[in-house]
């Protein structure tokens, strides 16, 4: 039941020469790509003129939709003033200053410094490296392991993919790297045991974390990395009390917390960061995506002053802090990021998310009684429908049936782009500027696609 759009010359070139990321490659060869050529508000349009509500804001990122002129103007001004400069050897492009000030102002907990990169993967890769640098600097060369969770998603570079807990990211790549230790995913719906309460589930996961640290040796465990709400792993909102228990254990063993806020940073959950929602005390925070509304690539790693001071001391002995990207703090990205944050402030975007989120969350939960839906969940402007063969028993469909993928194709035919995650989980993460009327339209198209799938 693939969409029967003709394959255009652009699609043909794509099929011939483009190695698509995160795609079923053989299926793509049969069906051809959806070529998107234009955006307007929360909508995108394909080359044939068909419009779609972008229910995922692209990849959880185009927070201001697809036609924010202020960002285009900011980019143009910067491109015609200073299109490129770098931050190596004590130089810095002018626009970095205002952006770092603004980012420190937005920081959900006191942070010392900001290091720039170009993608969420690079930011997490940098965090991985800095954990090592920091503990070497403090004379604790054994304390290097990072605990990461099943179904976590932290990106695709060697280190970030190693931290991620999705099997397809490791198979055939000979990953994960050493020094990554895995613990359970806090998805009660899937992993709660029969008869177990949510509180008992949280206790069991906390005990598992404690046991894991004891098994590895607390002197070898350096950090714990977590998305406040797991995104690509299935939109997993942690159960009440989960992070409080986790953080108490980390504190006891002097283990750093890295908050991966690549999806949750800048308002998606109805607070500026997930850190505020779950009362986290991170030592490092990674951000990307909505930092620039995804109009240009940019990511950043916040580090605490304590980490910065240790790194600065240690690098003094080497001479130079040996890390950085050609495009760290790229002026174009800085200008667009700064303008993005100003728009968030001017338009009170985080308040807007809080105001419209109930429309999405209530709407999704109305589908919970649909015979295809095992669970409807979410927080703020992120949500999911987890499809199930037998909702009462929380029994998933056989993966080979591709029920979630079928739903996504039907949604697309009805003018809605959403994404299927492993386990037939349909994810929703629209632009933050979405209105209640647009949320209603998104839900109406969801209902049509559910009916088609049923
Ligand atoms: N961290 C999280 C939580 C993400 O969702 C993603 C991407 O989806 C990344 C990291 C990786 O970001 P990028 O794709 O920009 O490398």
C-alpha cells in the first residue's frame, strides 16, 4: 500500500546516488523517496504539490516550523557580514559572545562553559571524551565507564552510537566501544513485570543500577547518560520517582550525570529543559536540534564550572586543549541560534507549549481505547501511540507485519507525516509553534490512518 506517487527525476537521482540514512534501503529502491521541496508554517510540500502537517517537526527539531523569516534574515545578515570564522588558538567569531551569554542565561542549572559542535552526536561524543579528560585530570584514570540505558538514543558517531541502546546501531558496526555499561529502559508499559506496580518497577531499576555499579566497581564508573524523555527509543516518559532514585545513587558513588537534552532542550516538554521537569542536577547537558530550530546545524555541550576548571588545569600541562571542530561556533549557526532563542523569548514559546500541550495529550489519550492502541502517552508537545496486537495483554504485533510502518504510510496519504519507532510506536513531535486547530487537524488525520490500519 505504498503511496503511488510517480518517481521524478529528483527521486531517480536520489535512488541512484544517495545512500539514505536510517532507511530500509531495499524498500526505498522499490518505492522511491518522498521529495520535499517547500515548507510553510507547520506544513511541508512534496514536489507534486501535496501538503503534509509535519507531525515530527522533521526529526524532533524544526521548532519554529518551516518558514520563519526572522531566521532567514538573521542568516542573511551574518552571511554578508562574516560568513565564517573559527574559535581555535584564541580567536573567536564575533557572534559567539552573545550566544554563550544567552545560553548560560537559559541553562537550567548553573553551568560554567559551553562548547560548540554541529550535531547531537558530536556533542555527546565530546561529552564522552570530556568524561575521560576530567577523570584523568583528577588523577582517577580508572574512572571511565559510562552507564547508558537500553533504548537510549545519543547519536551515531562511534562513541555516541556506543552510548545508544538500539541494536541496529551496533550490529555490523562492531559496536559498542568498551567502557559503556548498559542498564534497563524505564518503560513501565513494556518492561513492568506482571503484577508489578510502577513504584516497584522504579525500585527494581534503582536496585539494578546500584548492583551494576557494584559489579563494575564504583571506582571505575564515571558517568550516567540519559535523555529526560527517551525519544527515538519510543517516547518513554520515566515513571514518577525514577530520576530521584537514580540521582541519589549517582551522587553516592560520585558519578557524573549527562543530560542529553537534544530533543527536550528549549521547550518541548513545556519547561525550558527536561532538567527542570524532572529536577535533574546534571554536570553536563547536550543540546542541538531546537537550538537553531534546525535551520542550520549546531549543537552545544554545557559543562559545569568544576569540569571546566579540571579540564583547563589538565590542558595547561599538555599545552593545548586538544579538541574542537572546524565549525565549532560557526558564525552562521550562532546568528541563527541567537535569533531562535530571541524568538522563543519574544513569542513566549515555552508558555505556548504549556498552553497547547493538553490538546495534543488529551487527543492522543482518546485513542487509548482504539483496538489497535496499547498505550497513548507523552508530555508537552511530544507523544506516542504504541500499537498492540492485544492491548489488554500489552502484546505487540509481530515486527515482520510492519503495522506501524503501514500506519505511517496511511497517515502520509492523509497529509500527516509522523514516524514509526521500533515496536510499532507512532511518535508525534510537532513544531512548537503549532496551534490548537493544527493539532486538531493532526489528530483527525491520525484517526483516519488508524481506521485504515484497523
Ligand atoms: N541525542 C538525542 C536525544 C537525539 O534524539 C539525537 C537525534 O535524534 C541525537 C542525540 C543525535 O543528534 P544528531 O542526529 O544531530 O547527531
